[in-house]
């Protein structure tokens, strides 16, 4: 295998020949229509004067490949004909443009200048996609200036705040506040996309996010391809997003800018009462860019040869979020539970015959207080009102900053050799606050911030890097080669707040075995039900290092009507991580220790807490840093065959191999259903991949065509297979946490048995010692991956028509289809059969492994089906107007959830996973977007008036879409399996006129029968649709020629239209059908100043 790979590298046959570049082709004829062979075709970059040339073949066809996007001037010279010139031809990223010439008889010294609109039709390619131009990137309103927000104006694409919420890619999760990068394309899941930055991988594998988000100021343009891209592109079936950075030119160009947002300019949330004080919000984004020729006075003049481009962007954000919480009253802190509204509390040590005696006067004697929880209960802030619930308001200030920069050099080594290199760095720092102000607890060496476990309180530092170098050599006009190498690195250091190396705060407080690892420095998670937490956050610390090394080499050979390409792309991935969910331990509390068994409205969680009697004692362990390694290799061959002047065929075959991940020291385990043991690499003849088999059958044929009906109409279509790379950390990269490498000590005290009971002051069990012999008899919850796990792929097809319209417009209409196959999905392989009594005896593996609990098992048998009509109208910027309209009428169906946290990820019944076939969690039936730039035609002749009335421009993005689906659940689970169930459906559930208080009809659903799963399907109801209109208004103040200052006012959701979230879908709850939240923001205003020259 490796011999094949390195042989391919030696042969310099490559992948991705067109990623980040463009092609230009055409036919040369005389006035009679006869071909003109042997003509010299010259293309000159209008900004850098760099030149490429070729010669037309015997049929009059010419082709120039690997052209950097930009504006070009073309000229054609042939003996016996006048020289023909066509200027200002714009070539876009991944474009295959066609420009034909009709030559006029005459002397070469005579020149004919052709004036015509830039090519609009895609007559050489069958792929479906949209180019977002530099002007659209720079001038459309973007809240936070995240370029991914513009990807969703492409037909067939949604996400980034307009689709499923709460995923780690959404930018809304407290454990990852980086700007969102979540998009869903043509029925593909969010992990099926491929982000490329100057032709180099820009994908983080653990959270399937973007490694480095390019600054808007650095982006020249980008293209989003959604269906049937050519064989030189792959590793994904979703959107192919190719971002190209700016380069320098022969003239110096630059900019400086600052964007400002402030809560004083924002509207209130729909659900906040009038007069509500807005939480403070401050946002600044500022920076500069500069590009031009490399000039060193008296040393070097780089005009026409060497160019540079640099940019910097700073980002500063501070925001306050408000939480209404419940904290214990002063009386409770002293053991007094006599306040009105509190339930009777009972002494757990008096349990006799199944009954307890009430504490006298409903007060707990101080002598019974646990010494640890006594310290913690007094760490709660005091209530701000006299209520016993909702008696505290927490205002949490979060700050985030980043500094980002890019440096790019372009150099023409010789007429046959060009080179460019770019290096990018982004450092992001986020500080998430604790729920409560810092407090000094007795016994601790420092004050600490305490509160809820999901606050993720602490500082995170994420420096990311991205680099690329490319060399293109032209052996002849018909033979070209490109070598491209790249590297990206993502690092995350997310530590627990108020901890530093050497701390052991849990041990200092007096909790034995709370800090058993040098990186576990904090206090346990402490979570009393019905009250705010009073410990530290879960899942911290996180230390992560991800490196990707990429090598690309490619060759293009032009032979008559055939453009032959072949290639290889090798990506080496390294992922190193340390993380535990409950490394400092967890104590949960409920009323059960202080209630009267079997009697409702008795007991209190805070009373159980004061006594130090937890309902759950748990601690998990990551015994070492782990290092995963994997390699991705792809080969392809392709032929763009111009059969005749009307018909072009795009033919290709791609082969991809994705190695299953290995761990550098074999520190991972894989549950084997056949033996009910844990497979560990290196033991018992287990392979380095934990017996996950390698698969070499990743063949992906591609066929497409483009047929010109006439000069203004093109019909295109095709079919292809598209493979996806290895799945994310939720499926393939968590084997290091399974038994015995990720052991969990868990105790659930029996609250209905006589004491004594485990207490907080007794702490946790001693940490387990790694013993690989335990693999033969696993206990607790484990993880496994099927031996025959395969990478997902999709069968894609489309048929489309493009029609050139007047006023530089083109109409596109397409039918697109996407059939997802072998989608990764997980389910509980040891799910208990519904019934009564203890759960474990009803589990499938109980007979051989009675101590086994849940088995999270990954397989690759998920299916999806997507069909859509997609229509777009594009108008190139001309006469002061640029326009992109997109409409999608589509339907996505699957039988599994999305890749990382969106939708229902596991089936309700692991034995009948077909019952989970339903609407995809991102299924939006109708979606329309209108994006536009419009320069107002106000140009008074008087200079004084022109300063006021001239130079105005308005821009906008309008989005209309139907709602997302949701699944009704149950308040009461009668299955007793340890997992949830859906209700029985006895009616439609939809209402003709839904309201916020009754969005669907809960009476259409009933409790499932005992022992039976409900018949209600997955994602059967739909939430509210959305309307959003972002608008900006620009005013230019010219200083002198090519120098101006621009003022911007940008309004997001300018109409302040509420965008409501999904309703409460819990059948049996009094709130079922009620909508109480929004998913989009109310109107927000951003102001900016921009200097440009």
C-alpha cells in the first residue's frame, strides 16, 4: 500500500488540480465558421501583468488551466488575421469559463477590440454551485463578519443560526463559542462538508468545525459546490467550500476598518417584558489590510513579478447573560425548613418498616450537618427577594477576543514557474464566568467561583495556524504540473476557572480522592435538583492538539479535445487530547433521602445536601493523554472531453482510502459483541485499529455533461459517488474513554434501605489502577465500533438548465438528488427490554456480563434521501446592481440523527431502528434568500450637494423559510429501560392556526402502553418558519481618486420580526405546545468606518 502511495508521489500525479484556480477555454473560428488552428492565445492578469499563453489546436480549440482567480485581458494572434483583444474577463474560483473568438481577416498589426459581458453560462461543467464574489463578501451585512454566513445564501444550503441549534458547530454551545460553521447541504449532515483554504484542508476532525476562519478582509471570493463536483475534488458528499485569499497587485491597495455593536442600539427580546433593562453588550472588530508589489528601494522592484498581501483583524466582545436561579434561603442554611411552601422533611436515619420520622419542627439539628456541605451551602449568595424559588438573578459577563493575521507572497519565478505561499495565525481567548461571584471557602488557599456544572467557567486559549505553499510549472502549453503542500494546527487549552498547576481544591476542602490526577485541580460538580449548582464545571479541563499535514501533486495534459488530469492527495492527521467529564468527581442530590418513601410532596434536595447524602456519587478518569493517528489518501483520473462545440463530457474516477485511527500507545478499547470483551490493540492478536477493518473499495465514478442548446441556453446533468472522511469524535475517536482506559467509579446509594449512607465528607473511592486483564470481564458503560465500519458515501445526481437573460443576469433551475448510504450512527447495543423490576437482568448481555450497562455502538448502516428543486437568478454587478436570488423546495429523510448533537442521535428502540425513519432534523421544505447590492443613482452635479446626496449604497440579505421538524416525547417513561420513548399518536397533532401558547395539539398523543414503545414517529411535526432581513446603508466620502472613507450602518433583522424556537414537545407536561423562546436575535445595529485606497 505504501509503495503505491510513494510511487504516486514520485510520478507527480495529483489531486485537486482545480481547487482554488480557474480554467479558460474556447474555440477560434473565422467569419465562415471554419476553425483557426495554430493561433497564439495570450492571457494577462490586469492587476499583476503576469502572463500565460497557449496555441489553438487543429480544431481551433484552446485551453489554459490553473489560472488564479482575477480579472484578465485576452488577446489572440494568427497569421492572416487581425489581432483580437477582449479585456476585463473575470475568472472566478473553480470556474470553467468559455470565451470564443471570431477572427477577422487582415494584418496582425491591426487590432479588433471585442466588448462583451463576462461569461455567465457554465457550458464546460456539470457541477452545481455558487460563487460568492469579493464585493458580496465585503459589502453584504454580516453580524460578526463570519464568511460562513454567506454560504447559506446558496440554494440547497442552510445552517449558521437558521437550522438545528445547540450543536458544537453552532457557536451557541457554552463549551465552544467560536463563530458558527454549521451548514447542511443537499440533505447531507454537517460533518459531510469540506472547507478548503487556498486549496488546503481547513477541517477540524474532533468537532467537525473549521480550523481557522478567514477574515473577511482577506477573502477574495469563495465558491460553494453542492452537487456533482469533479473527480479532482472529494473527501465529502456535502458542500465543498473553497476560499481564496487576496493577493497583491502592481498597485498598492489597502484598508483600515472598525465595526462596533452596542446593546444600546438593540431591540429587546420578544419574551422580555417592556421596560426590561438590556444586558450590556459590547463588540468591536477592527483591522487593516495592505497589498502591492514587493519594493525594496535600490535593491528590488517586484512589479510584474513579486507581490505581497498582509492583513490583521482584532475582535473584542463582552456580553452579559442573565439567569434566574433558586438558592437556599438564610433559614435553610441553618437547617430551618419551616418556611411556607416547603415540604415536610424526614430523618433518613429513622427508617423503620419503610417509614421515617419527621425532623422535629421541620428543622435539621446543626449536629447533623455534613462538614463539607456546611461550607458549601454558605457559599451560595443570598436571595434577592423573599421567594423560596427563583430568588436570585445572576448576571454573567463573558469576554472573548481574538487576533488574526495573514501574510501572502506571490512570485513569478520565470515565464514557466509561479509560486505562492501564505501563513495565517489566529489566537482566540475566551473567559466564561462562574454562576456566582468568587468566594473564599474555609480550607481553600484561594477564592473560587462556584455554580452550575454547565457554565463551563474558566479561560480557554485557542491558537490556530494554517499554511500553504504552491508551485506551478508549465512544461508546455499542453502540460502543467502543480505541487501544493499545506499544514493546519488547532490547539485548545480550556482550563477550570480559578485553578493553577499544583492546586487540589477538592482535597483542600476535605473531600478525599477528589483530585487524583495532576490535571484535575478543582472542586467536584455539586448539583442539588431544583437549586443552582454549587460546585465547578464539568468536562474541564480540555487539552487538544490537532495537526494535519497535506501533500498534493497534480498534472494536467491537454490532448486535442481532451483535458486529462490525474492526481494524488495525502493528508496525515494527528489528534492528541486530554479530557474527562467528571474528573474532580460529582455529587447529585434529590429529595429521596429526606422524603417519606412512597409519599409525594415530601423531602427537599437542599435538606439532603445539608446532611451530605448524595443520590449519586460519580467520578471518571482519563489515565493519560491519548494520541490518534490516521491517514487519508485519494487518487483520481479525469477527462473533460469537448465532444463538439456544443457538448462537453466531464468524466472521472476517484479512489479514496481512509485508515481507521490508531493510538500511539494502543490506549484504546473496542467492545466485541461476539466475545463480550474489550479488544485492545497489541493484545490477543488485536490489530492496531482495535480490529476495525481497513477498506480499500472507495471507488467513486463521476459522469457529467454540459450541452449548449444555443448561445444563451445550457443543459447540464450527471451522476457520481462521493465518499466522506472518517467520522467525528462522537463516533470514532472516543475509544480511549471506554473501559478499562476510561474507568468510572459510580455509586447510587440505596435511599430506601437502612443507613449508614455514603456522605460527601467521605469523598470518592480510590482511583482505579489500569489493569488490561479487566478487558475480559468489562463492567459499566462501554463503547464499541463494528469491525466492518465503513465511511459514508452518497449517490448524487442532477439535471439543470441555465439561461442567459438581459442585464447581465442568468437563470438557473435544477433538480438535485442525494442518496446517503452507510451513514454513521450509534445505538445502545445493550438496551434493556421494556418491563418491570431491575433494568440489568433484561439487558441482552446480562447472561454473560451481568455488570455491563449501556454499550454505545457505532455502525455504518444509516440511510438518507434528499430531492429538491433549486432555482436561482444571478446578476453580476453592473449598472449599480448585483443580485443573487435562491429558492429551494426540498425534502430530506433519514433514519439517524445528525453528526454531532443536532436532532435525535439514537433510536428509541435499538431492535427496530427502521422505526426512526423520518424527516431529517434539518429538513426545511421551502427556503428562499435574496441578496443584493444597490448603488443609489444620486449624483448631483454640484460638488457640495454630491458630498451629501451622492455615494449612497444599500445592501441586504432577506431570508424566508419554513420551520424545522421536532419529535414529541413523554413526561413519564413507562418502559423502564433506562432510555426514553415516544408517545402513541392518535391524531394529526397539527393545528390549522397554531399560536405561541398552543403550537400543536397535545391531545393527539397519549401515553404509550406499558411494555410497548410508542407508535409516534420521529420529526413528525414542524415548528415556526422564519423571516429575517438584514440591511446595510453605506455612504462614501471620496478623499481623492481611489481613496475614500466609507460609513456603514448595518441592521440585522431590521423589521424586528420574532423568530421563534420549537415548542415544548413533552406530552404530559402542562407546557406541551408552548413556545417560550426565540432562536434568532431581535433587531441589532452595527456601525462601521472603513478607509480604503
